[in-house]
C-alpha cells in the first residue's frame, strides 16, 4: 500500500490558522464573531486566559461546549456552542494559544495541552460551563 507522507516542514494543514479556520471560523469568522449570535474572540482570549481559572474555562468550553445566556463584549448571547472533543489536546491548545496571541497582551498567555486534558477528564454540561463562566466573571470580570 502506498502511503504518502508529507515532508516534515509541510505542516500547513495543522497550522494554528488552518486549525482555527476549519474548526471555528464558520461561526466565529475571522475572530469578530457575529454580533448578537456568536461572541467575538479577537482581543478577548488573551484577557480571559490571563488567569488559571480563565484558562480552565476556555479549555472547558472546547471540551464541553457552552450554552448561555452570557454577556460578551457588552452584548448578550443566548446560543449554544458545540463541544470539540474530536480535537486532540495539542490541537485545542494550539488554537486557543493562537487566539491568545491575536490580542494585546504581551507575552500572550499560553494554553497548554495539560489544560485541555484536565477539562477533557471532567465532563460537564454546556449549561454548567455557562455557570462556571458566571463564577469566573465575578472573580475576574470578563471582557
Ligand atoms: C457552530 C458555531 C460555533 C463553532 C463552530 C464554534 N463556536 Fe465558539 N461559540 C459559539 C457560540 C454560539 C458561543 C456562545 C454560546 C452562548 O451563547 O452561550 C461560543 C462561545 C465561545 C467561547 C466563549 C466566549 C466567552 O465570551 O465566554 C469561546 C472561547 C469559543 N466559543 C471558542 C471557539 C473555538 C476556539 C472554536 C473552534 C474550536 C469555536 N468556538 C467553534 C459558536 C461556535
């Protein structure tokens, strides 16, 4: 059987931008979201990821989804984001860290594969993730 191997340097298909675009872009677009329907991520992920609790929340969103109502960037959202358990820990961490790098915080906070693994091991409902967010918002007001 012929197996085609991509040369090591040719990892375009796993580039952070590609992973974001193919998994998240359909809803969050270039990061700006859709006002009133899908919250923006640009300029927010770095600020949410600034604390360990914030990183745990972001990892929980990817592993469990999130179902509001929530308020993001001053606007209410009441939709549901599906979970992304089919992504590997590394892929999910790569996407979130890449989003974090798009913000103003320098150096950008990094989300580690271990953060994703911890969230993966703790299956909760999308509604519980929204509750986790509400608690986080009281502790560290979210952008
Ligand atoms: C099918 C559409 C859809 C896709 C695909 C999607 N999201 Fe979402 N996302 C949403 C919606 C809708 C919300 C808000 C849910 C709510 O109202 O509670 C959300 C919320 C979020 C939040 C929480 C924002 C906050 O302010 O708390 C993060 C982080 C996030 N998405 C990241 C991602 C990432 C990263 C991907 C790709 C791996 C992704 N989303 C893919 C629709 C989507």
